[in-house]
C-alpha cells in the first residue's frame, strides 16, 4: 500500500504535463489491451486449433509482441516517471537530462512520444518503421488463425497492429499516421492476395473495406485529436511563459527599488530573475569600461569591467566560460550578436544584446539555451525591456552618487571659503603684526645697547610667535586645500601642483622646484577616464601636501624638489628634500612602526593608503648619502 501511494506521487501534478502525457498513456493502454485480447483469443481457442501449425505460430507471435510492447513501455517517457527510483532507470533518466542539459520543467511542451527522443531524425524514423513492420508481419502471419477471411480483421493481432499508426501519429501527426496506416495496410493486402497458409478465399468488398478502411480513419482521428491537444498545450505554455516573463520583469523592478544603493546585488538578483523568467540556461549582465579605450585605436577591444552571471542547475556542469571576445565585439560595435551552434543533440542558441547611452555601449546582456533553433523575438524583447530598466537604474545610481559628491564638494567649498575669509585672514594678520613687532624689537636692540638686555627676551618670544603663527597659517591652508575641490573644470594636475607649491613657498619661505616630464593627455570631461584622472590627481596632491608638511615641520629642510612624470602606464611623483633624513623610528623598508606617528602624525600610513586604494604603490627612502628623504608614488590611470 505504501509503495502504491509513493508511485502515485510520482505522477506529474501540473495540468500541462498531464495533458502532454495523455496520448502516450492512451497508446500504451491500447497496445496492452489488444495484446491481452489476442492472448485470450489464442489461448481460449477450441481444440480444432490446438494442434495446428498456425496455433504455435500465434504463440510465438504472442511472445514477440509481448517483448515489443515491453520495450515500448519501458522506454516511454511517461513510464519513466514511475521508474524514477529504480536504479537502472534512474541512471537512464540522469543520462537523458545530462544529454539535454535541461531540467524536467524546461522540457519541450510537445506531446510525449512512445519512445524517448533520440535527436536523430533518421534513427527515430527507423524505429517507428520497424514497429510498423513488426505489427504488419504479426497480423499477416496470424490471419489464418481466425475464420475466413484469412487476412485483416480475422487476425487476433489486427487491433494490436492498428496501434502502430497511433504511435506514429504522436511525433509526426497526420503525415506519420497516414504513412504508418498505409504501410500497415500493405501487409493486409499481402495477406489478401498472397496468404501464408489456409484455405483459398475470394475477397469481397465487405471484407476488404473492413480490413483496409478502419486503420487510416482511426489514425487520422487520433492525429486530429493530438493536434488539437498539442495546440492547446502550446497556447497554454505560451500563456505560462508570458506570465513568467511578466513576473520576472516585476521582480526586476522591485529589485531596482530595493537595491537602489547596491550595484552588485542589483545585478546579481536581476540576472537570476531574467534567467528564470526567460527559461535560459545561462544569462550574463556585463558592464563595459569605456575609459580603458578612450584615446586608443578604434580597433582596440573594449574591456568588460563587471560580469554577473546566473545559470540553471542543469547546465552548470556543461556550459563553458563566456566568449569574452564576442562580448567585447558587441561592446565596441554596438550591434547584437545572435548565434546558433548545432551539435549532435540539438544545438545551443546564444544572444548578446547591447544597451547604449549617448552612443556608447554601457551594458551587455547575454543569454544561452540548448534548443533546436535561435531565440524568438519575444525572448529578445523580454531582455530588451528588462535591460532598459536595469540601465536606467544603473544610470540613476551613478547620478545619485555624483549628486552626493557635488553636494559634499559644495559644502566643503563653503567651509573652505569661511576659513579663508575668517580664520585664515586673522591668522595672517596676526603673523604679519607679530613679524612686524619682531622686526621693531631687533631694530631697537641694534640701536640701543642699554635696552638690548631687556628687549632680547621679547624679541625671542616674538620670533617664536612668528614661527607659531606661520605654522598655524600653514595648517589652516592645509585644511582649506583638504576641503575644497582639487581638479575642478579644466584644471590640470600640473597647474594644481604649481599653485600648491607657490603657496607653500609663500608661507614657509622654502624654495621648491617643480620638474615635469611627459604631457598630460586630454580626456572627455564626463568620461570615466576623467573621473579616474581626478581621483589619481587628488591622491597625488594629498601625497605632495603631506610630504611638504613633513619637510617643513620636522626635517628642517632648506630645499625641496618635486618631480612629476606622466608615464604611459600611470603617473609618478617624487618629493625630495635635503633635511635631517629618516628618523630612527622609521624602519629600513619604509614601513612605519608605532613611534613613527610622532614624526608625521598619520601621514606616512595615509600616503601609502591613498596609493594602494588606487592600485599604486609608495616608497619612502633616503634621498642621498648627505641626508634628506625621497617619497616616490606611482598610480595607474
């Protein structure tokens, strides 16, 4: 009882699957019922047949048809459902799924055939032709068993043989059913004019019509019913596909709203929903990096910056890596690529769709699926609709990020202006007045030796105040530089460093020499390359700023040299001074220990972090044998 309940659970529960299986069940029930009918007729025959050669011939035919029906049953797709947990057939089912590369729910929606599909048209035709021949021969040799006429409907296997036309009607519809029925009737005609044995018989129109007409008519009716059923299944499958695609589009829209601040999750979840909604085996969403080829040769392939992939479980072990050259070709040319590669099973259809903005491909969606033809237009439209939503979402994320950056930059600029117009001016006036007082004190000391003893301590304190006020002014200017935007508008890195060094000279009274080698290449203002250049320029500015501060505050340097080198693979900057050199708290390899922060606050670690965040490196070494420090930084652009 338990086994019966377990078997019934294996029946397909989906309505479309039950409809797909119904014709195949009908064929198997018909064939086995007619075999049992033939068994009853032959074994229940009277004594007059028991010792005749035709009786033993019919017993042999019973064995042959039993084996034939058993093979058809065991390899029928609808029966394999019941035998899924029987080890040999579970293995065959696994082989079949691996062979197709599909999950069971992703199978074709056509009517299930009596035999499992082989994906070889000639092999399948041979199998069904052999079925026609066996059924025809069985009817031919068993005709003399019954009463006259000794052909056709008098055979106990006549109705059994009719099922060969039903079998051919499942995969080949009208054409297959008619050909199988005509082939079966040829054996009826052979028994009519060339009987294998039995008494002579003169055919009449009633016997001929009864033996020849009913099989083609029944085959056509079966083909008609199967065609209607297949059309109904197909239309319902199309409706289910449409609902699934609409659900996937709704899921993508919800993901866009929910993951509006996380690009990685947005792409991953959208890829999974599109892969499931379109019943694709694999789907990829790739973002291009236009900055990698700006200013380069036109034939240079565009680099794919980000790739997010989703795939079904059935294809994970069989699909290889994505064709990067094909993705780059779509990104560069902006044209879709639709490809179909046929193999011995069926074929693999692939589709690559570009999504552009302002004439440049920003995103590519690629899909693959094992099927007998290329993708339909509705699948392409589905990806177009979803891809447009994702592209708009990504653009909104980028605009929101830029808006935040602009707002922060505007606020920093406002604070920098307040510092410049308020605190910086006051400190400057304090420094100027203090320096004036110190100068007056020195003049009084030089003019009167009597007052020198009293004025000397005052002059020393005023000189100390001058130094402190200049350091305060320098710190204030540093805060201003940290707050306000650096590379703004058309300002280049060379111009920005030049302004920085001139201001440093004015405050510190230290001569600074700037050497520039190479030329900074112009870029489009709104491009990703311009954004990358701005990041690198800001990092170099901060590194130079920290190095100048260290040389001014701690190294007691009298000369500083800045070397800026525009290389083909990035930008390099060196800051050298002739000061005291590296303190003993700084390790030989340039790494800071716990006491190194006394020398530069968080400066050395901060410079190193700025370089590493942008994929570059930073070295701190002695400048020369005499003394001094050399800070060298390189960052790719």
